[in-house]
């Protein structure tokens, strides 16, 4: 519902919606209490990368299936809607920093979103 409101607002404001593309399929994942404590994360969920397109921005950024996206810049990501709200036309072609959990480590990756075709 929130995503629909965002899209409607963009349509009213700009007459069109430009969306950014990462080249991933994702699903929501509950993060273990131990990982939350270890990495000092707020919230309890993240967005797990299930698939990475071979030629997409995520592949170029080094994202891998199993990575759990927890932050975009300084914004916490706990749902697919959170991620969609951040993939605005303003991010296309600009470097963005993702914080992901990979196995037991918290790492940062720079990604440059492309235009959604």
C-alpha cells in the first residue's frame, strides 16, 4: 500500500515514474538475535538476495545469493517495500552504499543502480 502511494505521488508530480534496477530477486528474512547483537542492528529483518542477474548492477557490485541487505546508505532495510522505496529515479547512475550480512560478516558494497527497462 505504501509503495502504491509513493508511485501515485510520483505520477502526479512528474507524469511518469523512473525506477532503478539492481538485477536481483529478493525475499524477506528474519535475522538471528546473535547477528543483531554482533552487528548492532536495529530491527529484526533484512532482505535476502535469492538470485543475481549475470549482467546487472548487483553482479558488478559483488553481491551474491544469500547476502542479506540491511542498509541502503544510512537507511535501514527490513522489507521489499523498503528497498523499492529507495530505488527511485534519483539513484540511477549514482553510487550507493549497501550494507549486507554475508555469512558471519557485515560488509559494505558500492552499487550503481541502472534504469529499469
